[in-house]
C-alpha cells in the first residue's frame, strides 16, 4: 500500500509543514530540520486556514518543487461545528493546491477512519468511520485526492504519545502527568481495553522517510503491539519514585471499539526495512524520564 517513487533517499527542495506549532507537527519539523532538510513551518498566526483568503495566501507561499505536509486540524473533532471547520481548512488547502500544485503531498490522517475489526488492521482494512473524528479525516482524504493529481500519501497513526502532548487525553499522556504529580490514576472500568500506542518520535521519523523516498499510498503508524490501559497505567506509575495507586471505576457507557483495536503496520515495514517502531515500554520509559516527578 506504500510505493517509494525514489528507492534511494533524496532530500526535497523544501518541505512546508501546515500545523507546525502542534504536538505532531512540531515533532516532524524538528526531525526534518535535524536532518538538514529545508523546512517552512506554518501555523497560526502566520497562516489561518479558516480565513477568507487562506487558499490564495497558502498558494502564494508554495513552490512547484515543495513537499507539503498537511497536519493542521481542530482535533479531536467532537461536534458538527468542529467538523465543518476542519472541512473548511481542507477546502483552503485544496484551493491552494489547485492554484499551485506541489511535488508531493503528505496528509496526516488517523486510524479513526477504519471501522472496528476483531483482527489486526492493515492498510487494506475498510475505511468506515464510526465517529465524527474519523469522518472528518476520511472526508479530508477524499477532498485531497479529488483536488491533487500528484504523488499523495496518507499517514494514519493510532493513539500518539510523547512528552510534549498538550491534550492530556486518556492513556499514556494523562497517566504520565498524574504519576509525575503524585496523583492516583483512575481507569475507565478496569482499563481492560487493548490498544496500540505509537511514540511521536516514530511518527516524525516515518514522515521523514516518506518525504525522502517520495512515497505514495497509505501507511499505518502503529507498533503491532497492544497493551491494556491498566498495563500502561501500572507501568507508568512504576517509573516514578513515589508509586501512585491505579484504580478502576464504574463505566458510564460501552467500551470503545469493543475493547480491541490492533494493527499490522505492514506497509511501513515493507517500504522501510530498516525502520522499527518503538515498543511501548521503551517509549513510555523515555517519555517519563523527560517528565520527572514534580
């Protein structure tokens, strides 16, 4: 599902990153710059994709030789207003690309586009989202395919964690903050759901490889390793001198994804044989070491 148009790595003339000020965007910009790749980092207030003239403003900044990485989003998409804003942002990018096509387009999508399965999902899994967040990303993918005829890549990461995550979502990011502050970790139910989590540094490295090889197609960013939220919480708590309690709680609704969501990231490992995703224990230990106890 991922084809390298450049079998040998070649640096692009420039990479333009939309959403460079965000958690994932920032990690990608830092990785590209560390490799000496010319990078134009765009985010608010330099470019507002919801502004009336956003398409023309972006087009004026683009060159035909650029690689464009589109990450900007209001996420997670929780309601209809956010959905419409995200589609307006994508429409601005599509308008810019019609005015000024680029050499390569990379869209940071999400595993939320897939329907739930009881087996590990490959890139060939059915894209049938059951949430507004997944619908938003799938709609954006379709919009970009219709607007851009050049080399196009969709990166679909699962749940992403890292020391600089701003969202504090349920999982490694929240568990690490609670443990560092000496506060108990309260799980949804008994934390029995099995999920995959990907380290943000791996996502940045995968984006770098996609750029260098001008890869086209779809690639999942996931480790192929699932862990329960209780495992994640207890491991995280053990990384700090004062080990906090990990407790269950009554559930207020059904278990998300039926309690299981696993991946087989075959496209990434096939396209980039030397690349490996960080095992969750190694990644979490690294993140906790970056965020010592308060």
